[in-house]
């Protein structure tokens, strides 16, 4: 796969104006879509044996952002989700906690209260998630609300309309403004790859977000199909790898939407290991945004522990 | 009677019509691949294994897929997914779908006759009789779909101002170890009573006689039975049965064809999640069936309803 070689000076120069940004982003090597899909498909066939599988199941749990983003969310549901985040399997205290709970901004106080002292972080979507179609003032106010309520991580959406129309500077300044508003909170930038159409666009959006100061780049909102696909995540992992080469700063990747089975999750871990490298196999640099995935991970874990297949009756209904 | 429904004569090979003219000039026969039946599709075993199915006298017949525990897992997932929809269909509708299966089986009589004759070691005439009996038995069970509730349900007298009803409900996902000594009639005698009430089944076909089970799957796939209601695995019973018995998402297990020495261990594993167990009882598959097998795989739900509301 192509390696993008740039220097920090190139990035500074690129960020200077709309024209220079376009020149930089369109100068990135094109993605061979067929090749990317074939490579992702090939890595998906790798067989993971028992010891490694147990490790991978626990790692996937520790990387999960347990998510509820429904219009019907209530404080009660968020509290239940927080209990699950802290202790995913009620009967097995050895199961590790998940990385974070991801909710809408108005439910952040509930999550912060429930998770206090547990080490599980609170992530909040903001910037008029999922469409992002509001004025910048409104979007920034959304972020400010989440941060002041105690969110440790903020998931923003980029303006896909502006991105697709080629107004890259506008997207960049959005990211920069949100990053500033975040303060100490980690910023995850959602590319919504299902709306970007091509892997070339995914690569450009990834670089654009990283230049803007993203701590994480995230595939999708989960509200648009297709959400996270292995090929898209492969391209994003290449981008963070190359960005680390160029600048020595490590940006994380979050695969969100459509990941429901332990098998899928393990395939993503293989992808991470083979593309970005072992450094990224930590909850600080790779996350899953999911809700039903956790139950499947627990079921597979139970299978490995007891030897017999488990069923959904023995886990919470979220 | 049987003679009138006889298949094309001389169908020695399984289900094949006698050689056509073109075969005489060196036509290469197209052999059938016997695969598994999971979730309405015909996958090969996840393990990639297969084993030889033979005639009673040991001659090679065909290769059958040898299912693994992962195929069991997939089949149970498919069954669990399909079961609520099948149970929610009206009893009348389930009956009609099952009649349709009998129609499809009727069309495949020559193939069934060939397979039953070869696997069970019967002459053609007896095999024809067995296949007719099988189709008729399926029809008999289909007729039960909208009658179980009347027979197994009741309106109970209680000392209070309540109506009190008991209605039979399907148990859920039923694992079936098919009889080893009757490749088609025995198989149908355990599948039909389980699904007629709204259960979904995962069936382990007779280990040494698996071919008729897959042909039955083809009849099921071309009728209107929703994918996943019947899942058929071929392979080694001793390998698959313990996985099903221990599976926490299986609600009942019919041990009809489980080897005697395995039964205690299977019952013990089944107790882990309090599965309903139908123990092998030496049923004569050729004899007329009773409603017992159907009634063993339904649960009684009793409802209290205040009078006057």
C-alpha cells in the first residue's frame, strides 16, 4: 500500500489557504479501491487461535465505546448502560470495563454521575450530530455544553456538504474551532465515510481532520449506511500511520456503526495490527463505536470459558 | 396401491432417471453435491470436511458434508432468528405451508425412493411404500397445525370471577437427533411434530444415511417454510449431539437417534439450561404416529382473565 511522505512544514503550508489545502489534499496518492478491498478481505480470513482470541475478545471489550444515540434515550437507559460499561458481565467480575460511554450532550451529566471514579470515560456526540447542519455558533455551543457537563471526549461531525463541494478550508476551520472549544477533552472527528463516496475522499478527509488537530478520526455516525467497512478503516489506519511518520503525533481511529459480532471486531484488530502496527492496539488509539457488539463479545468469552455456546437470554437487553 | 405411484423404472442410482439417448454417446453425468441446510441456504461445512455415504452393502453413494460445532452454532443462530416469525404465523398458515412441503416431496418421490432404497437397503417396492408413507405422514402432521390448540389447550374451572385458559405455545429452538435406522420416514417423524406448533429445529441427520435428509431440505427450500425454521446438519452424531445438548440457546432436545451410551451424558448437559428432553423410547417409525411428539414440544401457558372486563 502507498505510503504518503510529507513533512510538518508541508502540513503548515497546506493549511495556509483554500488553494494550498486543495493542492495538498488532491496531491495525496489515489487509493486503489480494488486493492484496498482485496487486502482488507484477505486479512479478514486470517485464523485467530484460542489464546490470541481470548486476548482479542478482552481487548475489543476494552476498546468499545458503548453507545446509545436514539431519540428515545432516557436518563434511566443511560444509567443502565453505564452499569453495563463498568461491569459488562454481571456474573463475571474479571471481564474488563469498556473504554467509554457515548451519549448525546444533554445526557452527559447523567453519565458522568453514574461513571464517577470508575475509569470509564464519557464521550458525547456534539456539533448538531448526526447531520451537523447548524450554524457554527450553535455547533460550538453544543460542544461547550458537553464539555462543561464533564465529557472527556467529544465526537464532532464534519460538514460533508462543504467537503464534497471542495470548500476544504471551511471544514478545516470548523475542526480547529471545535478543537479549541474542547479544551482538554479529546476530539474525535467523524468523517461519515458513507457519504464521502470514494476512498480517495476518505483519505483526504482523514488528513484534513488530522491537520485540524483531531485526536481521533472516526468512520461514521452510525446513522448512514454503509457505516464502517474494513476497506475504509484500512485507508484511515494508513492515514494515521503516515501522519505519525510525518509529525510524530499519534492519532487514533474509531470504527463505528455496523460492527455487531465478535468475529467482525477481531477482523478489525487484525487490520489495525497489520496496517498501523501494534502501537495502535490500545484503547487510547483504537475504538469501536457499538452497542450490540458487547453482548456478542461476552457470549464468545463465555463460550471460551465454559466450552458451551451461550445465548442472548443470558445477557442484558440494551 | 403403491404400484400405481411407482417412479420411473430401474432408478438404481439415487434419484436419477434412466440414461437418456445422449448418455449413450458419452455424456458426463452431473453429480449432486450434498451440502448442509442452514438458514434456508445450502452451505458446505465451515470445516471444509466431507465423508462418504454408502449403500447398506458398503458401496460408495456420494460425499456428504461433515458438519462441525461451528456449523451447529450457525444453525442455532439461524433457528433462533426464524422461530418468532414462524410461531407468529397463524396456525392455519403454518398448516398450509406444511401441506405445500408435502406437495414438493411428492414431486421428488423418484429421488427419495432411490435414496431410501440405497441407504436403508430396501428393494424398490418397499422403498416406494416408505416414501408414500412419509409424504402421508407429513400431510397428517400438517393437518394438526390448527388443531393442537384445541387438543392441548383448555378452559379451566377456577374458584373466582375469572376465565382461566391454558394454551400451548412452542418451546422455541429444538435440537433433534434424527433416528439412525430410518433415513426418511424416521426423519420426517421427528421434524414435522416439532415445527407444526411453531418451533424451529436444528436436525442432525442419521450419520450413515444422510442423503435423504438433504433432499428433504431441497423440498423445504422450494416450499414456503421460512429460512431457518428447519436446519439440517449431516455428520458425526457423537461430535454434534454434545454441542447441541450443551448449547445454552437451545430450548429442547429430541434424542430419538442418540446412541444409547451417549444419552446419560447428553441429558446431563441438557440440564444446564433446563432443556426439555425427549428421551429415546424405541418408537417404531413405521407404525402410525400419535400426537405425543407434538405435545412433548409445546409449553402450557395459563392466563387468568377477570370476568366482565
